[in-house]
């Protein structure tokens, strides 16, 4: 993992102190979802960036970690310093934390 990455197990253990942002599309949320703080589809992040707190540790996630990694890079370029990509996304969450959670 790089500096801007966090594992699903760490997200699970630190959930209360983290601000989770799901960047998947709405139809993906209907299949499975975590207990997130904010849902912003990836394409809407630039216009909704003010909804993401700068004073908390923010974790961005998607299905597998690709889109969320792009969003983390974008947010860092916009001056966010405390933002991480949840490695493996909801697929890793289902595999490592909650096997009952559906995958797609």
C-alpha cells in the first residue's frame, strides 16, 4: 500500500473516526453498500467537492479501488492532505470483512 491507501480491515476497525465517501454509481449502491457518510458518483466530485470535509480523515472507495484511486489523486491535487483510497473497494470488503455482502 502507498501513503494514500488504507486496508478494509483498518477501515473496519477505525470506522467511527473516518469519513467514508462512496464514488460508485447509484445502480451499484442498490446491489451493495457500506455504512458510508457521503455518496458522490465519481463524475460529480468536481462539482460537489465542498461536501467533502477537509478537517477529517477521508476514505474514498468504489467497487475495486480503481475509480477511488483516481478520485484520491484529484482531491490531493485540490489540496486535500488527509484522504485515502480503500484498497480493493467493496470487493475486498466482501472478501475480508463481510462475506455476506453481495458482489458484482
